[in-house]
C-alpha cells in the first residue's frame, strides 16, 4: 500500500508520456489509459520482483537484531535486486538513464520497505507481549 502511495507523485517517464499523448488527439501513439496501466504494472512488478523478496530476506537475515539493521539489510538486498533486474527488464544501454531509474525505484521502494519493517517489528512485539 505504501509503495502504491509513492506513485501519487508519478515518475518522470509517466509525465513525459502524458505530454506526448493528449486526450483529444486520435493520432497519439499511446492512449492515456495505457500509461496508467503501465504505471500500475510497474508498481506491481517492482513489488513482486524486488520488494517482497528483499523484505522477507532482510527480515530473516536480521531476525535477532533491531529494526534499523533489518531495514538496512532489506534495503541492500533491494538495491542489488533492482540493479540486476533493471538492465535485463528494460534493456537500457545508457548508464546515466539506468542510474536515474534505479534511484527512482530505490526511493519509492525504501519508503515501502520502511513500512514493511515497521509492520514486521510491530507484529513481533505484539506476539511477544501476548
């Protein structure tokens, strides 16, 4: 949910695509609903390929440590997964474009992972109190 909320401020490529696809222009290459669908699939794909595995592995690796260690481990795993998945998925050749997109993914993902770590830590505290 937090990851989806981070898309309230859309990535630059979405804003560029919307500028290239006006609503009333039938000759536009991409209709606006396809841009929204691509944005949602972008969010779901990142969640499934990066955020879930990094959250689970980070929590598992740092099980006995504090929340900050769990978050750092999850973020490191997310950074590695994102760095390995982006060039394969998008076939980007420019390192500058790749780093900009990687940074965008990591900023959005770090907020979502912070929510996951907080939730996992909170559920563990509640379970030990019961």
